[in-house]
C-alpha cells in the first residue's frame, strides 16, 4: 500500500467536523435517521428517531440542538477533524461512539465471541487505569523479525487466519477511522501499523 486512505470530507456532528467514514459508523451504530438542522447559521446533523409523534420529534430536535450548541461553544467552530488533533476527552468520545462499535461489528463477523467486546479487549489494563496506553502488553506479542513472523504463520493455521483478518480488515479500517496513513516503509514510514496496538517480542 503506497499511501494512506483518502480523507473524507468533514461533516458537522455534535459541534465539530467528522469525516464521512465516521458519520457512516455513527449511523450504523445508532440506527436512527440523520436530519439536517441549523442553529445560528452553523450546520449540524441532528439524530432523530423515526416513527415518533411530531411533538416528540420537535422536542428531540430542540434538545439535540441545545446539546450541540454547548458542544460547539466548548470546541469551537474549527474543532479537530482527525484523531491526532483531538484532546483526551474528544478521543475518548470518538473511540467509544465510533471506533468501538465499528470494530465490534468487524470482529463479530470474524468470531461471534466478540459480541461482548469492550475497551479492555484492546486496551487491556489501560482501560481500567484510564490511560488507554497503546501498544498494549495484554494483546498477543508479535514476532520481532520478518523471519520469525513467517515461522509464526506456519506453526499454526489460526495464526495465519488471524493475520489475514487483521491485515485485510482491522488494519486499514483503523487507519481510515483515525484518518492517518497506512504504514508503508517508503511512502509512510510513520503510518499506522501493527505496532501501534501490539508489542513485539523482547519489548516487555
């Protein structure tokens, strides 16, 4: 992969811009209808439930607009659009509302046991102490060299199955959600890679 995923056009949600990929993730999670609303000329996307009485619909819109206005005042009209630019509180919200639901769907397709996926599934003890530090020592350690990695793939079919899943789905999807380039030794040597989440043998 020579370059990172294309960046989506920012869409205003809860008072700050998010990419179309992030909006799709929120839509899948909420299973609600997004309706456009404007408050003092600022575009927002307001979540409204279908099938409600008109009075409930109006009250829900008013409630959401009020919340969005407060969020807009806190983060400003030019709030962060990418994970790298977010502060800790914004990252926590983004990971909880976008990344976790989408990754849960992805992992459940691979193995139904991930229906109970939580922050701790990837962040381990970091989810308990509130640091959410990555890479996580609780995730499987990766071989420290290319040669060792190929040996790792050959010793167990499950290793190959997992590696294919991570490389084809989790890795590129996470890079796109975070709006960072996928690792490439020439084009993006600091891009998102396995090492962002997993430690290598010998690191501990």
